[in-house]
């Protein structure tokens, strides 16, 4: 199966971070080393959103992880709707 161009562009842009997260989950090392894969995906992605907003949206975003946690919960909702997406490959 050939990957679409859009996917290839996203892999080029985010591939290093995706490989880092996968390595953390496989080895048990790093920030998400002991995490459930679904939670690790959601919170790693939400951390990106929070970091971006903290740099560009003002101090109120930096004072709490509320926005990060809300973003992570919405991502978790989406991932839980498709549990086959987060199952380990054999």
C-alpha cells in the first residue's frame, strides 16, 4: 500500500517525535515510559498544544495545565472510539 503524500509530509514533520514516543513505550524509559499507549499519545500531543499556546497565548495558559488536560481528554475520547488504532502491531 502506498502512503498518500499528505501522510508522508506529516511523517517528515513529526516522525522524530513519533519514533521517540514509540521508543519510550517499548523500552519503558523517558517521560511516557511507564504509560498506557493511548494515554501517552494523548498527553504527548496535548503537551505540544500547551507548549505552543504557552509561548503565544499569554501567561494565563502557562499558570495551569487545564488546557493541556482538556486537550488530552478530547484526544483520549477520539482514540477510545477506535481502540484498534492503539493496539500494538504483531
